[in-house]
C-alpha cells in the first residue's frame, strides 16, 4: 500500500481551470468590473506537486496598501525547491486588486475586506470578493498563511498572530520562526474567523509598514513560509540551523498620545522597555514650551510603532508586548535579525534582480 509521501497527488480545480499533478498554472479569477466596464480579476498561481501532501494557500494584499506580502510571494514562487513540491501551493499575491491599484487599504466603498468574510455572492463588493476567495481558495485548502503589514505610517516588528489555543496552529506558528508570537483573538468578519469555522488553520504574518517594501520583513516572510512547508512535509527538510524557539507574548497593548503635538521617538522596534523607567518618546508644541515625556506604562518589547511625527491626543503611538522574560525575548529578536541579515539565502535578489 502506498504511503502518503509516495501517493500521487490529485488534480485541483480553481474557477474553471483544472491543474493536474506536476503542473504549474497561472489563472485569473474574475471579481467584477469597474464602472468603465473593464473586468478586474484576482491573480492566482497554483503549483500542483507530483506527490500527495497538504494544500496550502499564501495570500497578500487583502488590504490593498500592504505591499510586503506581494514581494514575499513573488520571491517564494521563484524558489527552486518548489519543483519538488509535495501537495499543492496556491499563491494569491493580490486579493484586493481595487485597493492595490489605488494604494488604499480599502475597497471603493471604504469597506475593509478583512471584516467582510465569509461574504456573500449577492452582497456588497467586499462581500462578493470575500465569498469568491472563500469558495475558490480557502475551502480547497488544508492550511493557510495570510501576509500583512502595519497600517499607513505604522511599522510592525515581524510577528505571527494566531489562535494559539489550537495545538495545530501553535505548531505552525512555532515553525514559521518569527521571534515573537501573539495569541491573537479572532475578530468577527475576518478571514481567520471564517477559516476557523471550516477548520482551516491560518497564520497571520505581520511585518513592516503599508506602502513600503522592507527587505528585513520580506526575508522573514519567505523563510517563514518555507519553514512551515518543510514542517508540513511539502518540502524537504533544510540543513540550515533551525531558529531559536519563539517567545509567546502574554498580552499586548498600545500606548496612546497623552497630548497633541510633534512626536519624537526614542526607542525602536524590538527594544526592551521597563515600566516607569524607559522614556519611549516625547511630544511637544511647535515652540517647545509644552513638552511631555512618555514613559513605558509596563515592561515589555516594542512590536509596533507610529512613524508619523504629528499626533493628536489619543493616537496609538507604541505597541508593546508583555512577556514572562523580556530578556529572553530580546535575545530571540537579536538572533532573528542576525539570521535575516545573512546573504546566503538562495532566493534573495541580487543587484540585477537575479536570484
């Protein structure tokens, strides 16, 4: 009797296209039309391995201004190891094409696509796109990784957000290898919530800032996806030294601006802060007559930060995660930074755009 590792893979059909074992196909799912009557599509590339294995999707730009994930998927699809893939990989680099074209987080009706799942075939534009993505992509998969960045003018330290109460999802999160993992509550209307209802575990990778490409975050995303695929048996195990065990944050909270003014930052992403001791930054009026220092309200690690130096009272300016051992968390972050700065990744672009 054939084992799972030697069984021949089965075909997969997305839209009206059948992809057979050993094939690699690019297709377009029709989403709708602009008011110019120009059709708009959702680009999809499918790699169907010869041998059976998990079916995993990797998606980006659910928020149209989050660009790191698009580049992560571009590099992922050029990895030579995928020629020996077990199972099937479905890559969707631009889910929200409307937002991507307009460099906007939202759809034309200002709806957030990641609050519109599972969607409806007869609902709003966001609901229809969400329904299409669930029907043609998520429901055909056993696992998923959704790529995000911080919002505009906000940067995130590379981190995985997931439902860590689920043992399978926790294993995937650890395999991805970011130094920080957040046990993130599932929000109604999100892709993760709808996937959980049909028992498809999903990791959410957060790294970088909207409308920017960040090499450090891109490298972390590609390497993390490959690690998950190796853990699932979709790719051969690597000889590369495995990353240190990630640290799970107990909780996290945003520090908000106590007054309006010009905001100066004193700490960076990944830095350790101590309650009432670390000065995170300062806010002053344009003349410097009224200046207020902002101290850390609790100890932790900075995992998100506002980059815009102009703030209003109540704006979220620092995202700080709490850990049992912040010193260990700092060590993990430093190790991760050293690894991602290495030049020996085979899929890293050279000066001429060649791998």
